[in-house]
C-alpha cells in the first residue's frame, strides 16, 4: 500500500528536466525591450519633412546602428529594431573624416565646399556608400540636420 510504484521515479526525472529546460528558456529572454527605432525615425522624419533649415538630436538606447538612406536599424543586447523613413532619402554622414561632418555640426556648406556642385557630389558619394552600410558603434545621440545651398537640399544623419 505504501510502496512507491516503479514508474514514479521516471515522472520525477521528467518533471525535473522539464523544469530545468523551462528555467533555461526564461533565463535566455531579454530583460529589456529592444531599442526604440520608431522614435528615432520620427525625429529624422520631422527634420526631413520641413522646408527650412533645422537640426534635431535624439538620444539612443542602442549599442550599434546601421544608417541607410531610407532605413535605420538599432541593435542592443535586448534585440534589433528597424524603421523605414517616410521622408527620404537622407544622407548618412560617413564615419571617416568628411567635410559633410562639419556641415552636420553646423558649418554652412558654402564655407566647407567650393561650389554647390562639389556639395552635391559629396552627398551623392555618401548616399552611394550607405547602400551597404555596416553596423557601427553608438556612443552618443543621433544628430539630424537639414540644410541647403542653392538648389542642393539635404538631410544629414549621424550617430
């Protein structure tokens, strides 16, 4: 009557293994939400939609970013988030030393470039490099600036 059936220890082992597997699955889940790509896209679109020169900054909660001309991706330990831009194309500023970086940080394009055509060519080259944009580290906020020189209007983005 008080004897333990032979099958009982199999049930305990099975339940133990299921508990360990469940604990492992829940421990592997991220403890924070992925980065907020929607808010980043809204900031870029807000600047890109205006007709006038403007600048905006957005703090990033991501470890790395991929800037494209029509898409932005953010990545952190909690996951990856993507956003498509409604107003574009934008121009991601190259990581290497570029006169576009000076324009992004407030220098008028006419003080950086010799002609509007040189400015246009720099924008075209930066957009061409952004077609296969690599992931890059983020250590500050996203900076967006809309500027124009004669008939060359551009939205510059960098993080």
